[in-house]
C-alpha cells in the first residue's frame, strides 16, 4: 500500500543520507522524496512516498523516529490531507500540434513557462494522478523531457504544526 | 581562557568521568596524543584499532559506563568498524573519536582520508563530524548522553585536525538539548496493568530475558518478578548473567544451542514475557512455530524492536528497571491472586522439571581425551563468582554459554549479535583495565584467538593479568560442525592445518604458556594459571570433532532439536 509520510528533521548536513540509508539498508523503497526548509530554518520537512505492508510501514515510521535528527514523523495514510505535485514538461510543438498542446495545457490550468519555435515547456500543479493524465495526453505530441517534484502534503483543517514545542 | 580543540576534547572526557581510554595514535590525532601527556586520563595502547574498540567495549560491558576509543583517520578509522558494529548489535555505550584530515582537504582523497561518517552511519547510534571547534564541547556532551541513554549504542565523533588545533573559550554545557531524541523511561501504566492481568491469567508463563536487563541493571527486579510469580526464566546469550543459572527457576539459554527444557518450555508456553530481548533469529528458530500457543508481552526501550520479528500482544516501551518495578508493584497490589498464581503454576513447573530430567545438559565424559565442556566446568569451579568471562565466537562460546553457571551480572562478555571472532581477548583486556583485581578469563578457540592475538603484547605491557583458555581443536569448529551435519562432512577450509605452539607464542610476548593434553591435567593447568601473575595462555588440546548440542538447525522450529550426534 502507498503511504505518504512527512518527516521533520534537523536542517543539517548528512540528515538526508541517514534517512535514505535507513530505507536502503532494509531494502525498503522510496518512490519519491522532496525536502526543503520550513518556516523555522533550522528544521527541514521531507515528504516521502513509499509502499509496503503494515509491518514494513510500522518499521519505517519507528526507524525514522529513532533517528536522533528526526523531530516528528507523520504518516498521512488514512488521514484527510491535501496532496500536490509540480511537474514541468518540455513538449515538442510543431506547426500542426502547437494549438493542441496549448489547448491541453489550458484544460489542466497549466502554464507555458518557456517557448521556442519547436517546443513549449509547461508547468502544472496538482494531485499526482492529474499530472499523470496530462502527461498521457501530451505523450502523442512528443515529450522531450520531464521533471516531477514528487508530492508534498499537508493535513486538512485549521490545526498546523509550526515548530518543535 | 581559550583552549584548543584537542584540549577541549580531553577536558570533556575528564568531566564525563572517563578514566581510561583505548587507542592508537596517528597523524591526524597527534595533537590529541600530545595533550594526553598532560591529562590525568590513562591511555591503553592496543596493537590494532579494532582491538581498541573491543577493549573499550569490554570496559563498558564490565562497568556499565561509556567506553572510549580513539583512532587516527583513514585506515585507523576503518579498522574500528568491526568493533563499532559489534557494540552496535549488542547495544553497548561507546564514544569513538577518530581523527580526520583538515576540513579544507575533506573530500579531496587526502592522505589517510576516509569518509568515516558515511561508513559508520549504519553501525552507530549517531555520529558527528565536527566542523567548528565552537561546537565541540556540545557535541561531546551529546555523544555521551546519546551513547548511554535509551537503547545504548556507539556514537562516533570525527574530529578534523584543524579543529583540534583551533581554539575557543571552553565551557562544558550542563544540559543536553536534543529535540529529536527523547527516550521513553517509564512504561505506560495502563499497559503495565494489562500485563499484570495477563500474567495472573497465565498457566504456562515463561520469562524470556535478553541483554536489555543488563543494560538497565534490572536483574534484581527481574528476580523479584520471577520469584513472586514462580515462573521459569530463560535467557538469551546476552541476558545470560542477569539471572543466576543455578536458580531453581532458571531454564538456561533458549534458541539454537539452548537447553532442551528451555526450548520445550517456550514452545509449550501460554504467555511469553520478553524482557529486553529482541527475538533474534538464533533465538526464535522458525518464526511460524515459535511459541505458537503463547500470548506475548514485550518490554523494551526501543520501539523498533517491538513487532519487528514476531507478533506482540502487549508492547510496553520503557526502561526495564522502571517497567519491572511498576509491574512488580502492580502485582503486589493483589497479593492473594499472586499467591494463588504461584500455586497454580506448580503443574507447569512439574512439566518443566520432567523435561529437565529427561534431557539435562550433559556430555559424554572421557578419561583419555579432553572434552571442552570439562574445561568450562573446571574454570567455573576454580574461579570466583565475580570472575569476568569473555569469549570469542564459535563452539567454545556456546560451550561456555551452556556449561558455565553464571550468577553475577556483567560477568559474561560476548559478542552476541554480530558474532565477532577476535572480540574476547581485547574485551578481556578492557575489563581487566577496569577491574585490575578481579579474575578475567578469555575463553577462546584456536581460530578466534588468532584474529587478535597481537593483543598479548598489550596485556604484557600494561601488566593486565588476563588468563586465556584456548580450546584447541585445530578446526574452525562451529563451521566444521555445520559441514559435518549439513554438508556431508566436507570440511572445506575449516581445518587449521598448521599447528601453532601457543605456549611458545605466549613466551615470545613475555607471557606464560601452559598446556594440557590429557583430562587429568586440566585442573592443574587452570590452578597454575590462576596462581601465575601476569597474562597466561592455557592451551587445551580438546576432542577435535566434539559438537555443540543440543542444536536447532537453522530454519527449524525450537522443538526440532538435534540432541545427540
């Protein structure tokens, strides 16, 4: 089963290696990972997407918690949360497809962020399956290159986690 | 007043109460070694960095304090790995200091550079690269705190040469602030009460004790609990010395080379109370048939140990000392029920007694050839109760576990988790450095002994009177046993064909060498060794193809024991 986990860690060198090593050392897979500092610059927030059965996930969250540099671990599975991913897609835009690419982008509320005589680079944000859908539609036009940020998530509702209490 | 990094390091060690450290000098720790000459800290120069870490480990296991080892960068640092991994697997508190090339050269493939932080990440509880001398005091304080609290473990501090030379105002922090590290000490009270209820409902309980009992010095509380409910106690290799083997409730060790009655008791139990143990594969055998009828209560300070290998009905996370105390308290609030339980368990104790009678721990004695078990029994007989026994890894280790009646916590130092050959001699060195007056004996095999035999020099130089018993069968005996039982006696590369004269080897180092080749010489050799000042090697030429039995073949269930050859 797919799980999305947020990990708040000390913003220090080597922390990413500790987290990655924890997965690789046990043969667990990381499907995607995104990291950036939080409001408090001494804390970074990682969003990790992984999969496994309940026992594996329990080990993963426990092992993450065990790291000295880990401040908080939140497994969003079964919780109400907003999930967003960003992608940039460089797609060929020849004479006969330019208009169609723009139309598709428009439907997905994607933006053109770079344009040349033969290509568009399109920026899109949304849930991962929305991005999958856009990519499928653009594929016949000829995708030259693609980058996805991996999802980031926040829990729904008024409560927020702002920093170490 | 300003101090240099190396002065700060040594001052921090002193303030942490460190009296003895083990190490080996080199280019990137030369400043520390220079300042060491002005420090009250005693340094023991081992002959290999691996041995320095094992010695610090032995020191820590024997005393309960944090052991400290030091090594230079590059090969010095990489030589510590096996020592660190050994301590990590057995949850032993260590602080390891490694020198590092100057910060400006890190990553340049400088002379004697190794990314020791990267290399030790999976085998340390935590590690630090110190980039600024201003962080050093805080890091040392944290390192000791992390090493000794929670589930103990090794912490490594990598200290670049320029940071050792740089100076700053020294102030040792009074407290430790780690927002990501807050070990649970006292167990959840409701869980403890549930545990008491489960215990009172049990008819075939077994207490299963691991090394955590030693780590949290909870053997007294363990004994109180066991005696209170009159339940049998089995231990792992690591938990062995925390419950006296001669106690009527003791079942000895369980698992692959456990006693028949311990394995039968676990297999037939209806409640398993796991106390600071982690259900290692050498303990459980085949998981599917492990304690199939039992509910499991698992008490451990490390949440990751719980439900890692086996299903658990009631987890209690906390320090054993605290949890056992509150469990005993909860039970003593119901004295009548507890009295009734102790009585109701009589048939269970009877059943176990019958197993004990049917298959006691035994071996075929001989009047012509030395049986290794005889040597172990004689060493037990002739040494004090507080004698510290270390072992290497292999058959001699299992014979020691099976035939030595340990009774005092922290008297059995052995590499349980990693299974490190070459551990016992340097660990004995460390234990003897901590307790110069106590008897310290390394029980060894001829294979293991040769993995760190250079430490004889350290023993002689520092007048550490460790006695070494080599059970010599000219085989890598445990692997040979597997080859005999599971590979049709094809003894591939397990015969140590070159016979070593261990007596002469001892003499070459300035130690004493003794040898026994017949059973009637065993006692005299041990007596003579114990009376001889300084380190002594006792070489026992033992029955070459003696096996460690009982044995649960790897992957089999605990009730599928091989009892005789």
